[in-house]
C-alpha cells in the first residue's frame, strides 16, 4: 500500500499543509486561514476537517498515512504547546487532541525547528546530519539538530537563538532583556543599528534621506558600498558570528544554515558572518560550513513531514 506523510506549518495568519511521499516529494500543498477566534479553540478541528477532506478527495484512507507532523509558533514539550501568543494558546496538548480528532500518528514541534528539519531533509542542509538553522526574519529563531534529531530542551527553549546574548547591549529585546541576538540580527534589529549610526555619527550615507528604512534597503546600500550601511552589516555579522562561535563549541555542527527574509540578501550575509565566526571560533571548529537556506516558506511543511517520518514509530 502506498504510504504518505502530511506536514503542517501552523502560523498566526495561515495554516499550510503539505502532502508528501515517504521520500519527501511534495505532491500537493494548500493553505487555510488560521481561525484565531475563541483563543484558537477551532484550530485543531479545522486541521482535522481539512485532512479528512483531502483524504476523501484523493480516495485515500487513514491507513495510507504514516503520520502528520505539525509545527506551532511557540515552545513545545512532549507534544504540548506551552504558550503560543499568536494563536491565543496556553498549554494546549496538540498531540493528544489531534490524535483524538483524527486517529493518525501525530508529532509536534515548534515552527523554527520544523523549518530547520525541512532544510536538513530537502534544502540547504541536504546530506548533513548535524546542523544549526538560524532564521533571520521579523524576529530571530533557530533549530539545533544533532544526528537528524531536533534538540528541544526541558521547556522547549533549545534553539531559541534569537535570545542568545551578544556583544551589543544597546537595544532592549521583546523578551525584556538587553543584548539578545534578535535586537541586532532581525529585520528590525538591522534597522535599529542603522538608526543608531544615523543619529550618532556623521558617516555619509544615502540612507539618511530615506524614510521607513528596511533591512533590505540597508543590505542593498551595503552592496553599493554605502559607508554607513557597510558598518551596519559589520555589526550584524559580528554579533551573529560571535553567537555561532559559542554554539559551535556546544554542539559542533557540520553547517550553519541561514533562512528568513533577511537572509534573502544572499552571500553578503554568509561572508560577513563567516568572517567574524573565524575570528571568534575555537581553532578546531573554524572550518564549519555556512550556507543559505533553500526552501523558503515551504521549509516548515517539509520539516513537519520529516518530523513524523523521523520521530514516529514508522
Ligand atoms: Zn530576547
């Protein structure tokens, strides 16, 4: 009998579904709006209904499905989503509730972890078993993968690289702490650094005339050798390189993979981070590879499917 996997990336706006072969070929993807009413009380039943409808449409039965992996936007331990602010969830036992609704094997992890697993399986990390995935978006997230398994930690905080301490203590993080990586490496963080240089220095820059600065504008200017933008990129790369040097002696990965909107700036990210990593890293790990993610917004559905393929009793 043909066997398939579902990978679900549950976000605060949309819930994305991927339907895969066991070997990770994406057959079909679709998305629904995430229902945030009643503190997200309908989210899991909506997922169950959509999976059931998809099975019927494709003339499949539950025995054709080896499992459903799902990534949620918040820390997860033992299948329980501890707190997902974007969904209105607190201590939701996703694994148990979804299993009861659909009677198919369920595995749960957080959104950054599944994106990392997706890159490991079919993206920039293909061929590696030990990688650190760092997503540079509105915030900064991450996944630590050792021997093809995500490290969750006691409260699901392993891989929360956005809150790793850096050398730069100028900006306050949403978590309340000063100096988190997110304050200098997220899209907002890059703008933070630029505004500081604009206000506190006389370094010439075309960015001074721009209103509503974005990270993309700053990286584009740096590529055009704008002096101030180049300094911003150095601060950004220095702090990420520093954090990677620390992570490097903790888990000793084969590769660091960078995804998220900010990473769309491309090689400038890798080159700058690598330069500072080499400066700060222990001699034994200086040759660690640095690569860009390849799956974009589909990383999550791939990784969620891999989660159940890999972790499930298949
Ligand atoms: Zn923080």
